[in-house]
């Protein structure tokens, strides 16, 4: 039995791993470029994007961004000075401070997301059905259950067949 240090992957698995790495690298390059266009660093853009989902305590932000809490404090300070983020007390424990995106912060995050070219290029080549399949495979790889198939799935598949799915 092969151990982790001696495991050999088949050529197809190696190719898939390399392709995933290339996709991730292209996404990060495009994301950093879009962030720069909005006068943000990549880290500031990722934090702002995260806060558009929900206000979070610094500790949770650090966990999600996989960085030190002290680094998060500096990023939040800079975003707060631009009016993109605010600190507020947590409703359940007023000793805990949450970082939250302001209205302006949500607008900047939306503009940044809309300016990403990455999704326009490779995903434009995939039909809706193929994108759903890719999403479900990625969720499975991450140990998540695939999303429930919406009621329109059979109709959408038929439409994809007629329109080329784009």
C-alpha cells in the first residue's frame, strides 16, 4: 500500500490537478487586476467581498481568509478609513466587534465582481448544463452535497440543446 509520500497519481489525475492549479492562478491574477482597478489590494478586495455576505468578527475573517487576526485588523482599518467597512458591536455579545460592509463597500464589491473578466472567458464556452455539472463536481470534491436540482432543470436542458446552452 502506498503512503502519502510515495503515492503516484495516474496521468489523468495529474492533468486535472494541473488544470485546477491553472484555473486558480488565472482567477487570482484577474481578481488582483480588478482589485487594483478599484484601488484595492487583493486582500482588501477578498475581505470586502466576504463582508458583503454577512458581518463577521475579526477571528472569523482571519479563519476564512487563512491569515493572522492582526493582519485582518490592518486590512479592516484601511477599508474603514475609505468608508467601505465599519465596525459594530455584535448583537449577541456587545464586547465582540463585527466588521461589516457599508453601502459604499457593497457597491465597490459589486463593481469589482462585475469587472472580473475571468468568468466571461472560460465559462462562456460552457453550456448552463455543463456549468451545473462542474459546480456539482467541485462541491462533491469539497465534501459538500450537490445543490438541489431546480424544477426548471429539464426545461433548461432542452433549451440548452436548442440554443447551444449559452
